[in-house]
């Protein structure tokens, strides 16, 4: 095997359907522009002898690094193809005499470029187009394998590290994601939005300043279906309008938090769907209300303690003046000091009891259980709020008896509305507004846990990439990472090949849907 054949195998050139005419060892010269607003500056490819001559003259600031340039041409059978319909077309012209170059994967840290004089063709259907290049990734100036490597690394490393390792600009790392996604999933709507049955909707922040994206998640296929900027009725309405009336009618469950824009869209666009309010968010509402009551009880106890302490100190001073005992000057007796220390420990214990009262009782430690017993004995208002929280938590876990859950929830709302504490009454109104959604979540055993896990993954990707100024790049990364798509890497086995027993979850869902439809048709035939 010749050295050229080995190099073609290493660089995956045979799979790209190209003949290699010549390979050159050049030096990439990047001229530094004093005006940074103009970008990176001029780039040239020179021989090493020319570089030495320029360095000897001096007076020019530039950065040089070794590169490999492969002068290639496509196989005869793939020359002159239309890039859209892939049909053989007559030539039109050659607009440029110079080569177009595409960046290929590095060879042991050395940048590799594939060069070819691209021609234009005359397609009867699509007009004048630049001919199809088998190794190019659409209109990208990088090869398919290069974009795949960058996209795979972007989900695992910061962009600055990728830029340093691959000799590219950090903005390029984000731009490669869109080309990879477009090639692996050209029709995202057909592949992700078909046969939706159970979805959950949630929003997550992608940048400081209350900037959010709305994420729609398929609970059956365990993948992100749709992502868009913003979190409002108008944003979710865009997703609903992308679905056909038949697709909307097949959706059975829409899960999420208590946002009213989700409820409004569900009623307007999904006639056969039930709205399920996630039990986790209901518990979160109760914990936030309990925490508000806890801090008000702490502030009241501290205020009463300070008032009692000041009044006692003043009384001691007056006693000293009247009887001339002298020496104390407003200090406390030993019994008074012990009493104040005890009261101080009590209200400070309330301040430190957040995890004890918000935690499930069965998961509390001995110290946390003791804090709850002290609260029951010394702070009845806080313990009453704690009992409201526990009653609501028990109701949303009554999945075996939905009718009893509905009755208990109505009793809870009535009791909470009659409470003396304003936060509890506000919580009762919020729960009452979402009563149907809470009960539907109990009946259908639906929640948005998977979408919350996806939000965690999205935040991790943002943190790992040190933020994304281009939101389109972030959305492309979410589609690639939070789905069953697999980015192909050259000379590495597929994960599905490594685990042959693992079936495609999409195929399993399709089979389950077909079985249910066949069963429903059989039942209808028997009824007739």
C-alpha cells in the first residue's frame, strides 16, 4: 500500500468519493490587522521558502502554521450533479480559476484543506447552481467529517478549548452545529412531530436578564420536539399552528407547570388533550408558601424578643435608680438571661429550619425531626402551615384512588381559604385555579420530570460552552444532544453497534401506536 493510499484512508477521502491529484505541504499565514474590528486579517498559503524570506526581511507581523492541502476532484459519476435534486446536468461555466478549499479534520494537529476548482451547472428544474461536492457539507466551508467532529466536541467541551485544539475561531465551533443538524435531520418536523401523544412544555433561561426559551418534549420518545425563543402564549401558539388538525387531535396529554399560557393553548388547539399540572411544581408552590410563613414567624418572634429584652433592661435600670442598688446598669439577672437565651435559640432555630419543614418527613434526619417537634410545640402558626403542605403533598400522591383525591383536594382548598394566614389563602386560590390540572395529573400519572431533566441538560450545555451569543447555535445543539440522533465519527463504531440489544425507541413507539390503533379498530368492529 502506497503512502497516498494510507493517507486517503486516514483522512477518510475514499468515502468522500474523490480522486487525489496532488498533496502539498504549505504554511498558512495569518496577517494580524491593527484594526481588530476588521476581523482576523488576511490569510495566505505559502511555501516554507517564502516564509523564511519574509521573516528575513522583517517589518511584517504574521502568524504561520503548517497545513496540508489536498488537490482533489470528485469521482466522474458524481461530477456535474445538481446540489438539490442530485441529477446529472450540463455544465454552465467555471466562474473562478482559483480553487475553493474546504477544511478537513486535523492530521496530528496539522490543519488539512481539500481544494477543487468548482464549476457551475445548468439544472432544468433549479437553474444555475454550483455543482454538488460530495465531501462538502451544504454551503459550509468545512467537510462533513470536520463538522461532525466539531459538533460532537461542542456538547462536551468549552468552545474556546475546541477552537484552540482544532485551530479555528470560537465562533466557528457554534456555526458547525447548524450544518450537522441540517444534514442528519433535514426534515425535523416530519421526524419529531409525527404521532405525538404525550408532550410536556416548559421554559428555561439561557441568559441573564429573564431571557427564556420554550422547550416542548415528547414523553414517549424521550426527545426534544420543538425549541423557540421566549415563553408566552404567542410562542407556544407557533408550535401548535405547525401541527395539522389531525396531529393536534391525537395529542392526549399536555403536562407542564401552572402557566396559564399553556392552559390557554391546550384548550384552544388540542380538543382531545387533558392539561396536567406537574405535581413537583405544586409541591414547590406549597414549599414557597411555607417558607414565606416561616420567615414571617421568625421576624415576629425576633421582634417580640427584642422588645421584651429592651423593656426588661429598661425596667432593671429604673429599679437601680429607685433603690440605689448600683452595679447592674440595666443588665439581667441570671434567671432573666437564661430565659432570653432560650427564646433566642428558639427563633434562631426557626430561621435554620428551612430544610426540615420543606423536606418529606420520612426523609428527615433526627435533628430535623426534632426541629419539627419544637415548631409544633412553640410556633403553632408555622406548624399549621407545615400541615397544609403535607396534606397537599399526600393528595397529589393518591394515584390509586383519584375520586378520594378530588374530595380531599376540595376539603383542602376550603380549609386553606379559611386560614388566618394570608400566604395560605393565596396558595388556596392558586391551587383552586389549577384544580383540574392537578387532578388530571393524579389520574393520568403524568408529570414534566423529563422536561425538567432536559432543562438541566440545557443549562449544563450552556455552562460548558461558557454561554451562547447565537441562540440558533444553542437550539441546534439542543436538538442534537437531547434526542436519539447520533453524530457519526469516522473510524469509530456506532453506539447502537456497541449495544445491539438496544432497540430504537422510535420504532418501539411506532409499534405500540399501531397495536393500539389495531386494537381500537377491533373493538369498534365487535361493537358494531
